[in-house]
């Protein structure tokens, strides 16, 4: 992918600007039993060694843990290798020629360049006058256009575009959040194409899948993933915690996005940070 563009040269007072800003964590904490897609291995953490299990001669002791999780559990970034169509991944490459038990030789998450740049959030929930969109509601092109006009922002090539649905507020409702029965709000196929045509570096949202998930359908079809990852080479950020960002009212901000550098992985956890004017 194209490296993140450098910060604008005219920002000579960058540090002075940042000094008056807030840093918002756009991730959910990792905990055993947290909501996740049933398609991926769950998060597990075990305190492998506890204080007192081994004590040094000077009385010192240490504790440490064993962590196991899938690359698409919790707040994470999808690599371009994550999805294929008719056996081919982004660029028309044959998926079978790139994959092995050790991961992907190309298009893995290690190919993602750390992003420090402009991001825009389109608050569709606020557009509808609610704090949280209903389960299974399709976010349409008209919704995105209206949310952009409401925020009075433009979207430039290379930006990261986030969709606010308020779904972060349902994180504690595991059965609801996963959308397996009642569905989850997200962009429909046409909205995904509209976003891709704006040429963003990445798109993201609060739900487990950056898709419109109708009630009772689960993840039977993922047309937006196909558009973004396979056809256009746009990364996807999922299971974001946008609550504090939406409450701030900020529509554009500086985003720091740097997923774990796992060689050949189809996705990896990330802790996105938004720098928002106070």
C-alpha cells in the first residue's frame, strides 16, 4: 500500500496545536468472554506464572501471562490477504500461491504502513437522531452523503473514513453486539462502493464486520469486504470503540493507526488513537 502522506509542511506549530488536544482511545479492552465473531478463535489469557510461584534469593518475584487470540478479534485491522474472490486476492493474485501454514508471503498485515494522518467520522446515528442505530439497519449512500454534509467536511484521497453507528454502546450486550440473530448496522454494497471511490487508505466502524448484517443472516455475504480488500486495496478497521469520539463532536482529527506487525497475518489487533482539539 502507499505509505502514509507526511504531515503538512505548513504545520510549523504542530506541537503547539497538539498541546491543546485530547487523545482518545478508539479501541475496546481485551477480556476473556468479550464479543467476537464466531468465525475466529476467541481471546484467551492465562496468568501462567503468579507472584510467589518462583521467588529469587533476594525476595523478588514476577508474574506473566499466556495470550491466545485470532487476528480478527477485538479492535483490529484487516490485511488485504483476508478476503479472496474466486480464488484471487487484491491485484488478481492467486491466493493459493501466497499462503502457507506460516501465513501470506504478500498482502499480510506486515505490509500495512503505520498511518499517522487525517481521519473523518460520519456520524450516521446522529443523522438519524438516535444514539445507536437499530440492529440490521442498512447504512446507505444517502446516509453517508447527508452525514458528510452535516459534518461539513470533505473526504480526501488517503484519508481514513469512519462510520459512527453508536454500536459501541452495545458492547456489553454480547448476543446483540455480535449481530448473529438481530443483525447489525453497517454500509450496504452501494455505500461500500461509494466510500471506495473516494480512495481512502482505510475505512472503519464499531461493528464486528464492516457490513450491513441483516437479521438472521449472519456473515453469509460480505460484499463490502470484497470491494475494499479485493478490488480496491482499502484496509478495514473493525470493532472500534467510537463512543468518546462521537461524544466529542469532532468530525475530522489526527489518527494514529499501527496494528501489530505480525508477518503474513490476515489481520492484527490495533489500538487506534484520535488526537482531537480540546
